[in-house]
C-alpha cells in the first residue's frame, strides 16, 4: 500500500469533524480501520471519510452502534464504496425515518397542550392521564410516540 495516499489521524479528524478519540473508539468498535506505519502511527485510507459520514448520519437518525456496525459490515473492504452501495443500505432507513417524522409531527402538533410526559399538572391534557395511569408504563414520557422514546446511546 502506498502510504502517500493515506491520511493521518489528525487529517481524518479535521476532515470528518470527529475527535481523534472518537476515531480510535470507532476503530476499536470495528466501524473503521487503520494501518500502522513502521513507527506505529495510524494511517487511514481516504474512503474512511465516507464511512465516517455514514456513521454521523446513522447516529443522527438514532441508529445504535450495533446497527451501524451491521450495515458497515455489508460494505466492501476491497474497493471504494459507490453511490449504489450507499443507496442500497440507506433504503432500509426509509421506514424508520418515516416513523420518526410521523412521531415528530404528532409531538409538534401536541406541544401546545402536552408532550406525553404523563404529568397531571395541566388543567387540560390532550393525551389525558386520569389517576396517573401512565406510571404503569414505566419511567419516561409514556405517551410520547414510540420512535421518540428510544433509549439514548453514547457516542
């Protein structure tokens, strides 16, 4: 491999917008990979920038790292990922995004009266919670549309 075509961790961080610590983390998680110089420094192929853009987009729509890893595992290591590759894998997001959009519209349209938290402090609640029945659904905003109640994951 011609090392002149490889990017340093700093270059990848600057171009991708991810911190170097995030790059190391994503490498440990198997989302990206690097090569080592004789001195042990990380070097990345340029196509890592596309993978990182995908990671950012996937995380922004709420995919967990396990889901991102599974999708990235479908991409070829032997060549640069093409537009057709990305179109194929992102098609699976459409149903998820449509559900999130519908849930956000419902949230927006109900914000003037309630956000589904289950509180009894409002005089008039569009979602209604007599005798605090929402408490039986567990912690959190029980009446918030399901796509908006997914647990938060880190990074």
